[in-house]
């Protein structure tokens, strides 16, 4: 079952600041996950409980799935500052 991919305003702004190759890698990975779930998300703890992270090289996306239909990406960034 495919998920609808959505970005929060913060994630959209963060994606626009990335270089094109990193943004394309993240976008392709997120689309692949939304379509066929080919990545394994890691559940997060603490303040991000209920969210999970997806790895794309040195970059991370913090996301949440709502109603088994919507993949909402809330943050995107380099692994040093993604959380």
C-alpha cells in the first residue's frame, strides 16, 4: 500500500537549503519508502517518541505515519544536526 508523502513547512525549508544531489537522494529515498517501504525506519525516543528516522547517507529524515496513509516528513538535515 502506497503512502502519500507530505512535508512540513520546516522540512520543505530544510530541503531547499540542501545541495541538489543530497536533496535528490533524500527525495528518491522517501518516495521509494512511501511507495513500497523498501527502507527500515528506526523508531526514535525521548522528545521524538512516535516518530522514526530514515537514513540517506549522511542525512536523516524524521517522519511519522498517520492513519497508515500519510507519511509526514517533519525534519531533514545532516546527521549531526537532524535531531
